[in-house]
């Protein structure tokens, strides 16, 4: 019933005489908890009890006599059909009607109504007894329950959690269908305690213990463990449960859920690791973290700050940190911080700050603001970084760059930079000043146009070979200058690589070596030419002979002439060496006029000349051609010589070897020509002879010589003599050179020039050299003077694999200090394999012995040896000393060698010094030592004491 239907009060007069039994129960009628009212046949209220009036919202006395429609608007229309049916005698119950209270706020109420016909005493229906119960709250509860059940059903079905229930003893009785789907097992297998089989083995004991404790105490369960999923992988889950109890507090059911917390556990692990990482980072970082309020006041500084700066953390708060800033930097630091605070921009400034050791160090302070959702700054976060080393490095770099710039500007070299492909990208302005090309013209490969045409191809090949292989560049070429002339330059470059070895760029220089090159060319010319006659010397002769014998072409024949001047010694003895030199120059001039085109004339040394005669047309040079030339040579050399208004007469003997066999070696050709020369001299001189196979007497002599050498050591026929090396600026013996001598039982003293080559050819030089080395070391070890001993190594000895060990054994056996042993090596020993020779020399140097390059200047490549090999001394060949004191060429060569030696830190010794005049010139040229008959001939060891005493006197050079 609605509020308008319900009322309170009792009106007995209204139904008086009706005889309704209910009226007799007035007291009970008014106190019932349900609303009751009587309605007559005209549908007017007869009476209404208190509950009905309360539901209607008015006093009970106001309702009797009033119609239902006026009192209960909204319900009358619903109630009237049922009232009429009740007046017809139908009993109605369970009617649900909706309406609003009379005068209420309009909130709809739900009422459960029953109608029963009311009969008078005669049994006639006089009205309707209406009962009403307000079930609004119940209906709302039912609706809420339905909504809750629907919500729960959807929540369970859609929730990632797996719900479950268990018996009081913990046996699982029900699991959400989602459990079977996620875990990949049937629901039945999870019942009871089957779920434990899915728990990770390491977690099972703890899981069972937690569940058992909850069951014992009845406390809620909350545990995490790993459980196997449908895909076989284990994932972390959280199982929570709480008990449901009856009125007596006994547990009647457990309700729980299984929640996937794998990502959370991983996130927690990651967070722990991150926090640990951050903690270690902060603790170990050289940076000092700090925070500041929005107004810039420091509120927090890392404890490391107090340790590093040596002040309490409290003193850094607010703006106290400014007291530690260097006075010169304080204004700038304050201004930068103020600007950052005004604009809210990140801070990045550097200044010097006072450290715990009371020294100022450069630091870099950086900070950025943290803002709220409205963009307002709520905190500044910053760090203080020590950049002292970097600032010092930057200052050093600036100084280095300034030094480099000054060095480049003042250096005679021209630095440049190229890209990985070899294209010039930068070059010093000095290039434009010297060469006359602009920077733009030089870039890329533009510089190439300045290279001399004869050098262009070689320069380009060397350039791109270096660029393609990545090996350093070192090439010499002539470059055209601004005035059109050419000068020699040396171009060197090396690549800069990244960490993976790739070339980033090339750094190079061009160095003017013109004067050095001219001097080198002069030395080269002198090395291949005789300074006295300006003819090719023995070395060039050998080279040309090799080329002539190796030249292709069938039927090609070469004639080799060995020429020896007869009676030349008499000229030297009677007219003097100066006259002899003049005669040799005239003889050379006459020979030049004799030789045909395409032939080579050389002076081999002393009064020996040689001609390599070839046919000008490239055909064979026959015996008649050779004989014709030989007759002409004998004729012209036999003519009188005018020397300083004096007449001299010499003749010439010639030995000729016709070489037609393609396998003939230079040594064989020379030997044959030498044998023929020997025959010509034996036949009366002033003639020529051809080599014939029958001329083998010399060969037999050589064989006899070699045979005697094989037993010379056993018969103790070999001996060592010693010749001193004397200091030029400070007189005194600086070294004693051991020279081998052979006392032949039949031939007497055999010159080393005869038996040393024989020993080398036979291979005996190794044994003889080892004996000489051991003997020299033992002899020197017994000397009372700390004078070094020099021992010559032949080319064959030098190439012996056991050389280094042999030297080491000799030093060990004799007890001689390594620095007192000097090994003399000729250039010819180094010609075959530069790398192998360098390795041997380094091993010898590693023993501590000193190394000397003997006969220097007799070969062009000697200059290269000085740069590649670790020599301590240069011995200038006697052929250059022989040209002193007048020879300009000899002086030029010796001066160049001395200058080079000083530049390289190598001492220079002159060999073959025979006159005081030669010594005086050598002293002026700056030679360190001299050796020759001016001081002493080679002497046996027994004579050394008196020699040393004589040569250590101040006037020793003059006395010699």
C-alpha cells in the first residue's frame, strides 16, 4: 500500500451495526506490525490501524469516510480492480503494488497487499479487509543481491585471479574453472592436496608450512610461491585465503584466491637490483649528488661531499657552498645559478672549489629541475663532478696546439693530411709559399702536377701502394718550385687507425732534402768511381760485368781485358807517388780514347785497369776484335809520359778472357783474365795473352794453397798480428786490429789477399775465423791495458748461422769484457738479405760487442746500412785517404762521411794513413781515429808493449 492508503485510528461508529467480528479485536487490530484497513463497498475507508496510517504518512483519524482515490493517488488505479474482485467474494493475496506516500517526496515504495471480503452478520459482503506490508527495502535488497551475484559471477569469470575453496582441514574442494585453463590440469587433479604437485620444488616446504600454520591457527593465509603453468613454465603466484566460521566460531570453509604476481616479483627483483646498482653507483661514483629547493637553497648533499670537501654537510646547506668557491669564480657561479633559477633551465657550470686538502680543484656542477603537474619546480637535482684533470688536459692541449702551430710554422717541413683514399684534405700554407700552388689546386691529387715528369710514375705508384696497403709511405721525388726549378723532397706519411684498425686519415710531411740528395749523389758517384782517374771503380766494374754476362741473346760474346802497367812501381819509387798519380790519370785518359762504344773502362786499384769490350752493334766480340783493341792499348800506354817536365816510361801487360758460354760467372771470367795477365807478364810484359784452358798453373797453385790451409791450423802456421788505431784529436791507441798471417813452410809469409779468398772459396774461413776470434779474445784478455781488440768477419763468416754463439763462446772462454771486442764487417757481407743481416747485427749488439762497418765508401748502399744497422764505427776505405791531401773529391767524401757519422752518433776511422800530411787533413776534417803505416805496421803480440808505450807519447804521430 502507498502512504495515502495507510493511517491510524479507529472509528467504531462508521461500522456500527455491521456485526464485523474484527471490530471486537480493536486492541489487537491497532498494534499489529502490518497495515490493516476496512474499505466498504463504495470503496471508502471505514477504519485504518496505526501501522497503515504510518505507512500512509498521516493521522488515522483523517482517513475514515474518504475514498481510496483521494487518499491514495497513484495506487487507486492499481488497487481498484482488485478491490472490486474482492467485493465479489474473491480472496486475493501476494499483490505487489508500487506507489508514493501521501505528501511524500515521490520516492516509490513497494507494498505486498492481501484482500479478503468482509461479511456482515447475514453473510453478505459489506466491504474488504485490506492488509499491507511495506517490502520496499526487501525488494531493494533482492535487487542488490541479484546485482551482486551477477557482478560476482562476472568478476570471477573475468578476474585473472583463480578462486578456490577448501575444507576446514585444508583439502581443496572447489577451484575456479579458470584454474584448469591456466594451470593446464583437470579441476579434479587439484582437489584435496593435488595442487601441491604443481608447486616449484624449492618452494614446496615453505608453502606447506605456511598452509599448515594457517590451518592450525585459523589466521588468514598470505603466501607466495612458484607454480607450474599450462606451458610448463613456473610463475610466481600469491595465494590468499580467509576462513568462514559458524555461530560458534568454528571454521566451516576456507575461501581463497590464486593471483599471478610474476611480473610484480620480477619488477621487485629488478627494483632491488636497480636500487643496489644505484646505491653502488652513488657510493662509487666520483660525482657528488645534491638537491636544492625551488629557490636554489641546497637541502641535501651526498655524504661523499663532506669527505671530499672536508667540511660538515650542514655547512653546505642553503648557500653555504659558495664559501668554498674560488673568489675568481664566485661571481660567475652565482650568476649562472641565478639565471637557471629564473628560467628553470638546466644548469651546467664549471668553477674551482676548495677541497679537503685546502687546494682548489676544477669541478663541473650540473642540475635539472623536477616539476609538478602544473609545471612548477618542486626540487632541483644536481651533481658535482671533478673535472680538474680534464681542465688541465685542455690547458695542456691548448699549449700543445700552440706549440704545434709554432713548430709547424717554423719547421722547414710541410705537413699535410689525407683521407683514407689518399686524397689531400689539408696542407700547410708553406706549400703555397714554396711551391706556388694554392690550397684549392693542391687538394685531392692536384699536387701531382708539381712532381718532376721522371719521378711522377714512381711517386704515384708508391703513393697508392701505401694507401692501399696501409703501410707507411716513404718516397723521394723532385718537386717544381714557384720559380720553375726542381728540388728533391722526401714525402713520408703514416696512417691513423680507429679501434678496429680502419684507416681514419693519413698524416704526412714533405721535407726538403735537396742538399742531402746532392751530397748523396756525389758520394754515390764517388763510391762507384775512382777518385784519382774518375773512371768506374772495381764495384761498378763488377756490376757491369754481371749485367754483360747476364744479357740475353744467343751468340753474344764479351771480351774481358785485365791491364796492368809495367814498371809503374819504378815511377813511384823514383818520381814519387804524386808523379805516379799523374801518370795514372794520363793512362786513364789514353784508355778512354781507345775503347769502342758500348764498352766499359774501369780502374780496379793501383796500376790495374780493366775493359769490358762489347760489340757496338750487339753482336759477338771475337778474338780479332779483342786483339785489335789490346794492341792499341799496349801501343798508347807504352808511349812516353810527361810529368812535371819529366819523362816517364811504362808499358802494359794485358790478359784477355773471351766469354761466350752462357753459364760463365763473373768470378770465372775475372779468374781467366787474371790467369791470362799472369801469362802475359811471364812472357816478357808489354804484350797481351788470351786465356787458354792450358793456363792452369795458377789454378794448381790455388789448389795447393787451399790444401795447405786445411792443415795450417793443426800445424800452428797461422798467427795474429795487431795494427793500432790511433786517436787523432787525443793521441793514443784506441783499438788494436787483429790481422791474420800465414807462415807457409815452403812459400814463407803468404799475404792475406792470397789465402783469405782461398779460405772463403773452400769454406775453411769459418774454422779459421773462429780460431782468429778465440785467439784475439784470449790475447786481449791478457793485455794490461783496457784497449779493445778488433776482429774482421768475412762475408762467409757473417752468414754462418752459428756466428752469434761462436762470439758468445769466445767471450765466455776468454773472460774478455764484451765492450772490448769490436767486430769489423765489410759492406759485401750485408748485400744479400737486409732483414737477416739486421737480425744478426742486433743479436751481436745484444751481446754487448761493438760493430764497425769496414771499407766504407766502396759501395753506394753503405748510406742505407748506417740507417738500418746498429753500427758504432765507420772505417773509411783507404782509397779515399790515398787521394789526400790534395784530392778535392776525397776531401768531399770524407767530410760528408764525418758529418753523417756525427749526425748518427757513429765514430769515424780513416784507413791507410801513410803520411803526416794525410793525418793533418783528417784532423781538420774531424775524423776520430786513424790507422796505417804512419803509426805502425801490423806487429806480433810480443811487440805490443813497446808500441803502446811509443804511441801514448804526445809526439807519437810525428814520431811515427
